[in-house]
C-alpha cells in the first residue's frame, strides 16, 4: 500500500517534492528565517547561508543548460535533470523567504509596502511556478533579482556605510556579476545564450530600472537599518551606563499592539518625548532625524514643526536608543517620522495629544 506513494523516477520524485514537501518547507523556512537565520543582517551565519544559496542556484542553472544542450551526456546527469529545477526553486525560495523576513522588519508600511508585497508575491510564485526554472529566459532575470536584493544590504554591512552610493554600487556589482555569468554560459552553451540574448537583456534592464525607481522613491526598506521599537513618553532619562528609564502611560497590552494612534494625555506645561531604538550593523555610524509633524485639518496635510538630528552607532541587538522632545505641542494629531540622513523612512510614531488637568498613571519601560 505504501509503495504506491514511493517515487519510481527522478521526475516523480520532483513532482512528489513539489506537491507535498515544498508547501511545508515554505512555511517552515519562513518561520526559521524569522526566528533564527534572518534576525540580523550583519551575522556571519546569515550572510554565509544566503551566499551559499546564490552559489547553489548558479551551479544548478549552469548544469541545467549543459545537460539540456547535450554538453553533459552522463546517464546519471540526464536522470537527475528533472531535479535540478527543484534545486533552483529551493535556493530561490530560501533567498526570497529570508529577504521577506529581513526587508519586512525594516519596512514602514506607508512607503515600503510595494516592495515587501512584491517579495511576498515572489515567494508564493516560486512555489507555484518552479517548472519555469528550466527556461534560461526565466533563470537569469530571477537570479539577477536575488543577487541585487542581497547586495543592497550586504555591501553596507561590509563597508559600514549606507546611502545612495552603496545602492548604486550594489547595482553596478550585480550587473558586472551577471555579465560575467552570461559570458561563462555563452562560452559553454552559445546557442542558448544567443537565442535568449534579447529577452534576458530586456528583462534584466527592466528589473534594474524598477529597483532604482523603488529605491529613489523610498519604496525599498532602508536595510540594514531597522526600527526595533518606538513610542511616546512623559519622561526619559539614562544613567552613566546608558540604561534608559522611560515613563509611558499605563495602557492595556492589547492597546499597545493594536492601537495605531494612541492618545497622549498632556498636563499643562508638560513636554512630549518620542523615543526610538534603531538597529544598525556593528561598526556602522550614521545620523537619523526625528521629524515632528502636526496634522492641519484646514489644509488636510502634515506640517513639519520641528526636526531633531542625532547620531547612532550599530551593534546593539535591541537597537541604538535615542529620543527627541517638544515643549510646545498643540492638541490634535501628531506624528514623528524617523528618517535616515538621506530622507529614507525608517519608521513612524503616530499619536494624538489631548490636554488634561490630572496626569495619567505611568509605568517604566527599558527598551
């Protein structure tokens, strides 16, 4: 009875994997990435695993084309051919899953939702349409996508710097690697490269332009920076060891997680504090901005009232903590944008100020 379910060929094994194992590995892989592998972009293990996925995918793509064109005629290789697109799918799936975990941690929904949704769609499409990975015209553009996505945060970790120059360098290096990979394939399987030259060139050019449009419109999350926590406070102080003491309003736990715009109950003369904890890789130093904005009901727009700059340094798992304060705060809707020095949105704190006569109950937190 059991034997009828045992694959009898490599093609059946590939089909069996895609039907039963792949959906489970998608969920399990994303959970493992979120909890363990992709917790920090500067960990050696994280980057080593992602780099290994890139190498495995490149080797599998090379073997697929060598076997399909008859350059490799070994019986074992021909028998294993149906499994190679599954190997490519597995490597791409591991990369997309890790990227979804990493980029979503660094994303502000208001600006970066397009990119995060695009990565999520690629994760799901990778599971559904893996048979397309046998096609050269699909292999190369997808490989460029995962390579570019990796270098966007890997180069800032290596060079301990962020900004447009790092992004441009990531794109340039990705293109150079793809040109080298193309020439390697063109020397080994010239007929395949010649037949797909136009399609692959147009696809990679479109992806490259798309990445640049998304980046310079702030739609790509500002990895390797990520907002670990932020909020309003009634008082903030720290000791000589920089252990922070933050006093916030005592609210039910579900309001802390579900209330998008909490109310700040302000007594006369009291300043409003906003704190943020921003993760950055070890050795990276940069400046961030707290941009205080008030909602103007008449013009239906956000008006910038105050801008406060401060420096952060990387390495702390919980993020570098900093804060700003504003003494004159009118009742109404407010938000504080947490921005990089290049204007990229790291996160945002929404709140509504309400004047009261009696101070609300406060509790202490230590981010």
